C-alpha cells in the first residue's frame, strides 16, 4: 500500500507532519478530516521501493498485534490503571519503534489524554478501525469487552488472509520452478546439442530448428525481456499511482472469469465483518460504513459505497442503499434487510461475513485443485517438447549409421 507524508493541524493547534498508508490520496484526506484533523498538504512518499523493508520492520505483524492486545486485555480485566498497564507492557518489551510509541502514549495518558486519543497519533501501529473500537469502548465504559470483540474480528481476518496466501503459494511455486527449468534448458542444455549438430552438419527437423533458434535468441538477447519486464513494471507502477489507472485495474479485476467473483466475495466478507464489528462496538451506522469502506480494497467498489453512505445519511435504509450499489448479491441484501427489521443487524452482518468467507475458501479450493494439474501438465508438455526436439536428430543419425 502506498505511503503519504501529510502536513496536518491537530485539535490542540499544533501543525505536524506524519506518514500514513492509504490506497489513494483522496481517501486518506477524507479519513483524516473525519478524525478531526485539518489537512494542509499530502504528498506521496518518494523511493518507496528502496525503503519498503524499513517501513515494514516498523509495523506490527498481525500475530504480534494480537499478542499485544491479548496482554492488554488481561491487564485491563485485572483492574490495573492504564498507566500501570503501559508500564508493565513497556517493561517486558524489546527496544524498538513500537516500544517508543508506547512510551509516548504513556506520557500522553499521564498528561490527561484518553487511550484512543493517544493511539490515534500512531496510525502505523494502531489502524483507524482499532482506534474507533477503543473510543467506543471508552464511551460505553466496557473497554475490555470491546477489545475482546475486536480481537475476535482480527483473528477471523487473519485466518481468511492466511488461507488466501496458502492457496496462492503452491501455484506460484510450480510456476517459478517451471520457468527456472526452461531457462536452464535454454541457456545450458540446448546450446550443447546445437554445437554437436552444427559439427555433424546434418539436416535437422523443423521443431529442432525452431527450438535452437529460440535458445540462441534467449542466450544472445536475454537482456531484452529483462529490460521489457523492468520497464513494464515501472510503467504499470506509475499508472497505478493515479486514481484513474487504479480504478481501471480494479474494474478489470471484477470482470475476470472466476477471479472477479473471488475478489468480490473476499471484499464483501471483509466489509460485512468490519461493519458488524464497528456497529457492535457502539459506532453509529454512517461512521461505521465510512471506516468499513476501505476494507473493500477496490476503488470501483469504494466509489459505489460512497454513494451508498450518502443515501444512508439522507435517510435511506441500509439494505436499499446497498442494493443500489449493484454489487451486493440478493442473499446478502435479504439478510441485511431482515437484520434491520428485527433489530439484529450486527448478527446478520456477521452471518453474511461467515457465508462469504466460506465461499472464498470454497472457491480457493476449487482454484488450486484446477490450477495444479494444469500447471503440471503444461510444465511436462513443455519439457517433453524440448527433450524430443533435441533427441530426434540423434535417433535419425543412429538410423543412418545402422
């Protein structure tokens, strides 16, 4: 996700520069304004490829974030004051940027700030949804229960994310292996046979000549595909930096066979799970929808959701507003409508999320089951073609000698 450097004005009159991650400059500006900041300037951070490793080491992994919140929850339930809880957490933590952030948070608490206001100053560690959950828990006076609910949400999100990564790992491994084997054959094996056939001065079959020509092309002009790949990657990256380019890509993804439906189901499960969690924390519907919109992770869907949020603000029901987006399935709409009517919207949203998480898992299983044999067959046919093309002349020579 791209990073932006923002010059913002805080509620206490200070002007500060902070770094935030967001899918687009427009969404980041809207989120900051919703949090009460005055936005002076937003610029995209330069040289993000060179600093990606440094930025990632400054963040918390999902597992470490859950571990931190588990410890925080246990200490809160023990009845200790917040400052003493932070002292305990800091005392058992290794030196690093997160410990420094908690030290600053402890000083803010000592100065009279509440926990949510202290957390919001460190968006790299504490996402807006988490801060909103903490703020809601502070208002209701039941922060441990709110944290517990958020942790359950985070565990579900991490679980579905892990399934997506696991399903994509094996096909990527097979593809990489196939590419490396073919490159090895083209650069080292085929040239050896080419030299043998050249010295023998024999007439070669068409498939052998084609393979030898391709091998020579790869060996002599290997830098062309490398430059083309780098140039294409840079061009695509520059295009995706613009809202128009990102919007076009996101629209294209949604219309792809099979993958488009998988992406939509994943987006719906994340949106409904987040919306249900924020509503259960006591957040009003419109702010909850605004916070949940980013979980769609698709500009095309997010643009439609912005219109849905405006319709809800004007008094339209949630189910009718979502129906007019055009991408919510009828099953989800019926369940949301029932939840609004019966007063169990949070439970229905979680049921919708459960259903689409199961759909995502089912589609991923089907995808990997389909892709693995296709990759294996393709890899086998390609290598078999290379071997046959190289050995046919040897068989012909053996027949001639015989």
